[in-house]
């Protein structure tokens, strides 16, 4: 009885310690951001590996998601004789929800896991300790540029995802199923609002960018420095990012679109 | 990978991201229809504006020529005042133009429809449209119909 209580207490304390370490790390990274300005090359290098290398998966997924939305939306709308509204359906679902959320999930799988594994291995092979020995702050040299790169890349990736998805819906709806070309675009422009929809989508993607990058660098930095520990940390990054993104998406949606 | 190639790729990435944002703004959303230059405002008083919202379209002959800017309640006259912003190049509307609130389709959203009169003078900034017709509320209409039906049925008994 007491043993199980102790276990519960230990787990609880562990959880709060991790939470505290996570926030301390975020604070350190944020205070380290200004020192990146004179060495922006570091950020550009990380943006390449985090953003540019994720482009292919984002573009391909965006295209297919848009095409599926086009097909499914058409099948439902045609029953009501409202297939002209296909553009609205595709654009609103992409811009408000699927763009930021699916991009964040893919980003966590493609870039977040790579960040965690890289930082975890640096820790396991004691590269981070070596840096500290040379009086180089690993938070500023290693973690901050990766965090900033993730934060910068996310909104661009989400925008590319949504734009490609709208084109994918266009190919299927207009090209394949014969929805009117003018109606697709004009109904979309009529119903999608720059401030309500697109700005809120961008805000969502910025929040997800912070969360996913934060989880990725924290798990990497907090990994047990063994090969097993790194592999566990990588798994945790993907799982926790996905949960955090989906949970936050609900809260953000309730705040933005709930009346 | 040399630094130069990395930087070029990041440049392409950022440019593609900005292009996508631009496309979302101009092609997907209604940003393009926000005219840059301010239009002129005219107001109209209605007894009932239920269903009309800020940014609802203002049309004439079915063509959108502006948007509803503001809907306020006048405490003195106990009426709703709808302020509409008309695009600046539509500046030849006659002074006795009338405004009505219509519904797009059976269940669609409400919009303000303007009908031109025959006055020589034109509406300008700050003018008020005098001739208005209220929004059609389905419940009221059914209520009227039912009460008329009831009185007719009642008189038929006698």
C-alpha cells in the first residue's frame, strides 16, 4: 500500500521536475535568442535541415490531402446540388485546420524527431559537455538556433501545405469532376476571410512551431545519454508533440472560432 | 553541402513560403476585394435588421458595390442604423435611392439591396437613405398569415 503510494508520489514528482526543467530550458533558449543575431548563419543552416528538407513531404501530403478533400467534398455536396461550394469547403478546411495541424504532425515526425535524435546523440557522445568545457554555451550554440529554425519554418510550411492543398482540390474538382472553374475560386474568395481564417491559421502554425520545436529540443537535451535513452526520447518527441498539437488545436479553435 | 548552396536553398524555401502566403491572401481569401482607398459612407434606418451583419454585402442590381460598415441602435428613434461603405468609384447613386434587406436564397445570408431612384443629385459621404424596407422575418410572416387565417375562419363561422 505504502509502496504504491510512494510510486505514485515519485511519478508525480518526476513529472513536475520534467515540466520545470522544460520551462527552464525554454527560458534559457529564449534569452539565448538575441545572441544568435550576429551568427545568423547557424540559424540558416538549421532552417535548411528543418525546413527545406521537410518541403518534399509537406508538398506531397498537401497535394494529396487537397485532392482527397476535393473528392470527398464533391461527393457530399453534389447530393445537395451545391458542388459549386467545393472551393469553400476545401479552402476553409485547409486554412483553418488541416494546414496547421497536419503540417505540425508531419513536422514533428520529420524534423522534430531528427532534432531530438541529433541533440540526444550529441549528449550521449558528450559533445555538449565538451562544448561546456570550452566555455561555449551549448544552449546558445546548439539548442537556440534549432528552436528558432523550427519556429521560422512552421508557418511557411503550413502556408505551402494549404496553398498546394487548394491547388490539389482544384485539380480534382475542376479538372476531374467538372466543377465550374470560376465558381471554385469566386465562392472561395467570397467566404474565406483574410483576418478570421488565414490570420488565425498562421497564428495556429506559429504556436505549433513553438510547441513542437520546444518539445524536440527539450527531449533531446533531457535524454538519458545511452542509445536506448535517445531512442526513447525520439519516440516521446513524436508522441508528445502530436498530443500537444491536437490538444492545443482544440483550445485555439475554441478561442478563435467559438462564439 | 557548401554554405552558399544551403543559403540558396533556404532562400528558395522562404520565397516559396511567402509566395504561398501571398496566394492564400490574394487568391483564396477576400483580401483582394478590400479596396485600398476608402469608400464613402451612407446610412439608413431600419425597424428590423435581424440577420444582417457587419461586412454583409451591399448590392445594386445584384452587383456588390460596398459592405455594411457598422450596425448601431439609435436610442432616441428606437431604430437600427446601418452604416454602409460604398466603393468610391460608385459615386453616381441618386439621392432618393432606396435600401431593402434581402436574403440570398431561401436560407442564405442577409444583404442590403439598393434600388436607384430618379433624383438629379447624388448620394455623398454622410447622407442618409430615407426609403427603407425591413428585413423579412419568417416567424412574423407566418404569424401574420396565421392570424389572418384565424380571423377569416372566425368571421366565416358567423
